[in-house]
C-alpha cells in the first residue's frame, strides 16, 4: 500500500507543543502498520531565537525538522509572503497527500494558502477558535486557514459550533479534543520532578542598573529563597463574542504543588508601608505571569499601570515570578520601566523558559496572570486560577462560565484590582472538557487515514 505522505508545519513556539504529540502518533501508527505514513516536518523559522525555538525541540524530543525555511523576523506581510514563496518550492517538490497546519501563527496561514493554491488537501489542528476581534493578527490567520481547510480538527463543542455558523459542512468538522493537553499529560511527570529553586537559578535575569545584592550572584536566586517542593499536580453551546464585561467599546486588543518560599522578606508597597515586612513560611504562595501581546505591552499608558498593579498589589501579597518575553523586556526598557521591575525584591524576572520549566511553575502557582491562549488551557486542566489579561478570548471553554477557572480581566487597572482580590482566594479546581484526555493526536491520525 502506498504510504500517506504528510507535510506538517511549525513556525513559532506555540506550534511546537502541538506538533510533538502528532509526530509521536504518526510514529506509533507506523510501528503498528510499517510504512503507513511518510511524514516530513517543515519548520518555517518564524521564531528565530534559540530560547524560543530549538530549546523546545530539544525538551519535547521533537525530531529535527526535515526542512527549515529559515524565514526569521519581519512584518506580518514579509513573514507571510516569504513563507509562501519558500513553502511553494517544498510542496511542488514533495507533492504530499496532506498538508497539516496547527494553531494560528503567520506560518499557519501562509502554508494553508500555498497548499490550496497547489491543489493539496489541507488539515487544520485547533480549528474553529474565534475571538471575534479582527484587530488580532491571529484571528485573521485562523479565519483564512479554516476557510481553506478540508478537515477541521476542533478542540471543543464551542469551536465546532463556530464553524457550523460559518457554513462549514458537517463532514469536514472533527471534534478531537485539545492536542496541547496530549503534551501536558505526557510531560507532566518530567515537569513535576524539577525543582523550582533550580529553575529560577538557571534562568533569573539580573539586568537592572543596580548592582546585585551581596546575597545574590548573577544568575542565581537569593539564598534565602527556597522554592523546592515537588508535589505533582492533582489529576484532573453556541458561539458568542466572549468579551469581558469591562471591555472598552473600541477594542484594541490582539487582545504542581505549592512552592516553598522560606524566609523571603516582602518589602511592602508604598500603600502598605505601615505594615511591618512579612516573613514567608514554607507554605507561602507565588503568582506567575506571562505577558507579550501588543495590546498589553506596546503602549506606556497601558503597560505602566499594569506594572504598578503587579508590584504594588500582587508583590505585597506574594512573590511574583515573571518569565519575560523578549518583546515585553524591550518595551519595559523603552519606557524606562525595566529597573522598577528588576529592583523589586519580590519580583523575580526570568528568561523565556522551556516547556517543562513553565509547566512546573504552573503546577504550583497560586495564581496565573497571562495573555497566552495555551496557558489558559493548561490552567484549566491543572486547576490554576487564571486572570486572562485580555478583553476577549478564542478559548471560552477555559472560562468560569463554561466550567473552567479563568476570568477575562482585560488590562484596565480597576478590573485587575477587583478580579485579583476575588481570584487569589479561589482554590485550585482542575477541569477537563470532553476529549481533553491526552489522546487527541491519535484521533487526528485516525481521521487522516479515512
């Protein structure tokens, strides 16, 4: 029997966690039926920083890409155009039976367009997600890719219903679950074995103009900070515009166990200076934040109040661990805010983390603050209360009103204050939507054989 030839495409970090289980599922099928699939992995090179790319290939044991297009950085149009030109050469030479794209990055859209112009069958993993916000580049990528796809693999019933409302024929829609959770389940044990103290020591940024204290060597967590407990995490419709009630009329947005923090002294914010410094005990909590979307970091009048909220309120209650995206670091420095964050004794700035390190921190966090779609999904399954720093989300299944633990809070300070006080008291409650069971990739591979 002639093998089914598949080209799968990755371009940016969010894709890597999704393609790893797909590649494993193809290999598993080939072990059962030798020669069933011929699989080529194409990396467009949209994420060109090694921390943001190769480290994920290494840690998730993704086979090296068969073809690297080396597109690199650029404007949206430059990335899409250059990817289409390069990918066209690949598909003309290879003539696959299927092109499989994942997620919503520029590479997804560019390769989807190219595949259909070459009259190839196209499958989209994570189809049907909608924020209903056309100011998000990702939303445009999702809509274009879904319109062109022959098979649309959805994560949940809300995504499937979105496609039905757009007129997609029922036979093209396959609800298979969330492939991100396949990765979480296969990597959970490895992540749980990591020590949080060592994650911080290996990744901490000492980048302010102030010299490190005598207790802190460059690249190390202060000796007084102990973050080393290793308790594994507990196991665990219709379309609408899923907007935060406080969203402005003009939307500019594109958008694990409790850690030990022993004897770390908290310096209170100016609002709380009357209270004496608090000593953390071994069971004290920490918050975790990731933030990178232009709507949150590209304007000083938005980023500065968010930073004040984090340092004055969150850091008054607990340590804040912040793996910082290169874009966010650049903007903090541009707006002369970097030293303010770097000098705060309860704000730990880290370089971008690999998948297992970030998962380990999420497994133990008291609270997540994020504008990342993938982390919203992981928080849902892990049970981490999640403040989603956006006015809308394409993943409403993760929100409290749909059974998850997340809340849309936007980026207005009043909303942040209110929801923070509510959510920080919320216990960890893992939620698992239907088919988020770790077997999504196997269902996708089965569908491609039919």
